[in-house]
C-alpha cells in the first residue's frame, strides 16, 4: 500500500487537471465574485452639514477638506480598510460599494479622490526596470507587524489557482537576491530595524511595495505607542497597494504594473478604464 | 432559545487569599484561563482580574483583586499557564508579582524599553529597541564546544510572519529552543481605548486576520454581555455559519502547509487549492475573503448571500474526502508526523494549550460545547478528540473538524430561522463584559470595560496563539532539526494573535 501511494499522488494531480485561472492581469474572470472593494464617492450627492461617514471611518480615510470651497470631503483610499461602514452610514448614496480592487498606484496622491482625474505625469514609468529585470521579478517579503491577513493572501499567490510562477515572479528567501521588498504591516518599533536591514542588504536597482493599507498609511493599526504609520517616512515606496487585505489579483496586478506589464488603473482615487500608453507594450 | 450570553459570576478576593483560592479551584477541577489588569476610570491603582473555568457546562468565573500597595503573589507556581499573563501585566501595566518564577519582561523583548508601562493612564510612552544578541548559556562537559546557536529571524524564509527563533543544537539534535516573540507587538489593546464600542469591531477583526470572525465574535459577545442584549436567533445561526466557514478555510490551509513541510507537493497544492475555493466561497457570501464586516454588536450587519453555498459545499466536501483519505494512506507523510512534537496531556493542561492542540493531547474541551454561546447548543456539534499527542493527532483533529464544520454549516442552511438580524446593543457607561469564541486555533476571550461616557476604557484580548506559543517550545527541546518545521506547522500558530 505504502509504496503505491506516491505514484497515486502523481496520478491524482494529473487527473485534477489545470486549476489555474486564465486571468492574467486583464479581462477574464479573476475569481473574485462578490468582492466588496473600495467604496465609490460621488461628490454631487454629498449633503452639506452631514458628517455620518467621517464619524464612522476608523482609519480616518474620510476627512473634511481644509479648503471646503473646492470639495467637502477628502477620501483617501490609501487609508481605507474596506469595512463598508461609510456606505451604510451615508444617507444620500454619495458613497456606494463597488468591486474595485485594482488600487495599485505609483504615486500616493493617486489614491486620494479628486474631482478631475490627475494628470498622467506620475505614471511615467521607470524605463530601466524592463531593461534590467526583463519580465521577471524576485520578491523578499517582510512582515513589519501585519494582522496576518495580508500574509494569508500573499501565500495564496502560490496556490494552483493564481500560480504566481507563471508570471516569472518568485519569492526569494534572501534579500541579496531580491529586486522588490514587499512590506506588510504598519511597521512596529521592533520590526523597523530588521526591515531597514533587509532593504540595505538588497542590491541596486531595488524597489519597494507597500502592500495592504497598514503598510501604505498605518490603517487602523498604525500609530499608538508601538507602530509607525506605514512605510512612507521610512523607505522610498515605488508601488502603493491599499486593501485590507488586498486580494490576490490586486497583488498580481500591482506586481505586473511595477514590471510595466500592466497599466495603472487608479487615478485621482478612481478606477478608470485601463489607461493605455500607446508607447508601452504590456504584453 | 435566544443568543443571550451566559451570565458570568464575579467575586472579590484579597491578594493574601489568591494562592489558597487558586489551589482550591485547581483541586476542584477548574482551569485558570487568563488574567489581566486594568485601571478603573480616574484611578491609578490597578485592579486585577483572574478568569477561570470551573468545568464543562459551567460559566466562567471572575476573581477581582484590588492589590493596593502590596505586590500580589504570582500564581504561576500553581497554575503555570498564568506566568505569561503576569509577565505581560508587569510590562504593560507596571504591576509586579511576588515570587514570579521568571521575572523577565515578555512583551518587551530583550533590548526593548518603554519609558513607562504603556497601558497605565497618562501620555503614551516612547518605545525603543536595540537588538541584543542571543545569549550562549554556560555549559559544562566535554561536548560544550560542539553546541551551536542558530538565530533564525525575525525575517524568515518564504512568506511568514516575523518572529525570531533560537536553536541551541549539536548536529541534528536540538538541546534547547527559545522563540523570541513580540516583534509584532502593535499595542492593539491600547488602540481600542476611547473608541465607540461599535467601531471596536473593525479593530477586533484586525487583531489576527485569519481569525477575524472569531475575534469579532468574542468582542461582540463581551459587549452583548455588558448590555444584556439578546441577539436575534437568525443572527446567532448566521454567526455559526461564518465561524465554521472560517474554521474550514483555516484548516484547509493548515493541511496544505503541513504537506509543504513534509514535502508532499501534490498534497500541498491540493490543500492550498481547496483553501482558495473556500476563500472564494467566503467572498461570495460576505464580500470579504476573510469574512470581515458581517459580525456586529447585537447581530450581523446584513444578509449574507447564501444562494450557492450548499452546492459549493458539496464540491469542496467531495474533493476533501479523497484528499483526506489519501493523506491518511501516505506513509511518507505519516512517518514524518507520528511521534513528532509530542505534547502530553498534563503538560497541555498545565501550560494552557487550547483548541485542536489540546484536543489532540486528549483534553476533551471546546468552548462551543463547554461554555456554549450563540446557537451552538441548538445544532449538532461534535468535538474531535485524539490522544496521540503528536503532530499526526493534531492533523487528525483538524481533518475531523473540517467534516464537523461542513455538517454544522449544512445544519444552519437547513434550519435557519426567520427573523431580524440585529438587536440594539448599547453597553451602559461604566459597564463591563466578558466574551469568548472558539477560533480555528482555540478559545479567544475578550474582556471589555467601558468608561463613564460609554466608550471603551480597557479591552483585554486573550488569543489562542498566545496560549499555544507558550506550550509549543516544550515539544521542541530534545528533538531534532529535521522535524522542527513539521512540528511548528502542526501547531498552526499565528504570530499576530500572540503579539497583538
């Protein structure tokens, strides 16, 4: 019996067939049916004198705008933990649930809602990344104080469904072999040192991704006596990916965006149609 | 039947009586659960709380102890599982315990310093950290030169949570093992203070992400106990459904990861694939792959989408059955599990093991049955127990729990009562409550105190991983390096829950 088992596993694996989604950054179904992502904000419906959403937003993603003549509210998706409480609190439907998850962006400002979509200046790509890395990427992940929700989704990247390897993207044990430092958590006082050491150990050119709302801004867990408010003041961040946690396709999209294999989807805090840069080849 | 929580009893105890009362309670078959300190509003004098469970079917009991100027005695010599709680209380609340067997800081890891205990009333302290090399113990004997120290972490290989592990070993043999936890200490308990009780749920879901539902449940149970609110029965049934879906995806992840450590590649892929299916089911039901955002004080927030759940369960169960049978018949996998990481029953009891870990060491305890909450006493709940005490038993318990969870979810779908989803839950100013829930990793408790304005004044989180991390090193000493990863995976620990 025992001797027969390993070939049985092989047969079993073969019989299971291909489990991987056809989704590869664009179109097709990424398996996220029902997902509630970043709430959409419609300024036209926002009611004067109301503060329901501001009071219900624990991480302070929705605040009153200091210059009220332009817009009443500032909605910063870099702080949003997708709890949907604002959607329930809003009496006028100015905030509505959406399935938007592709919130990876190169500029922190692109995560803040603005009336007119921002210029595409910030989307000018780092030309050298394609030249240096080709289409491949090696990632060193550092948990700087997450709740383990982000790790749960990062671990999912290597399951047969998402199969991150097919994109030529790999996790590597040593920062010495890493191109990208992928950080989760708001950065605790004790992880600050090890995090900076991991970054220092990486060869140039190196990139940093703040994955999850905690790493982007501190989220609900940052601050206090033991935490920083994310990476922004600690390391030069190349890709911001809010989400609590970001789902696996959002992480894959952000990684492909870094590699210039997929366009940035969010601008001015709004998911637009894929922004085509005619000069770029995302294939 | 309603979702009213069990009434918890409380008693004042003088510091001088603590040791005798503890010995008497243990003698009568009780088990200490946890202890904590808090500063009642406007007071600089800490008040200690000890929570014990007298036995199956009985409600937890609380001892309240106002120690005043005198140091309270350590209860760790009689109830060793309290040792970490006492040391944490010393670090965070500044209460020293007389005759504490290990009077070292715990939450403040070596090299960390706080200007003042962070949970004391007053301004937030600044915390600093300078790494301290791991000590090499004084050793005698001819082989002392051969003893090596391997410090591993806090940044470990693969996508893992941060913690540092120290191995003292000769060749393959581990002489001594010491995890250095709390690199991820985020001060979560302090983050609750000053929040409105409803918003605290969002935070409770973010203490340990893979235990979002159970942490939110334990927190909400505490608020519901404080406000004596009766949760509508439809909500209690839906909460069972969510909690069991959480157990399902966690245990599937566990099996995949365990196969990773025994290098059973197809088994790993299949376990992780089943976990992915379960998470996609979660997403369809709740909008969140971690099932966040549905549990609220007083009930559940909205109707989950259950249309395809019954079908999806059939699919998962069908695949699971074959997978589990094959795991149970693979000798290369079993050889690595059987006799690995032995945790005997007495040790598990004394040191506070909880959840599947204690149940695999022959302790028949599950808070869903023994301290029933919500709708569990109306549903066909079975408790998986094994007495193998090793990694294999821990796997068996989880496999069986998956089938129990699926049965529970089916029972909820079949008998889900109609009715409202949410009752008004407003804990009174100055109130307090104790709540618990069985997470996939064991029992979580939340103790909640409110201030005179009805805001959160103190929230104590007793997480199952804090308990199981304390137990785990006892199973490593004297074993070998080759088995370590398998043993750690078989415990299914989280660091975020432990460090908070």
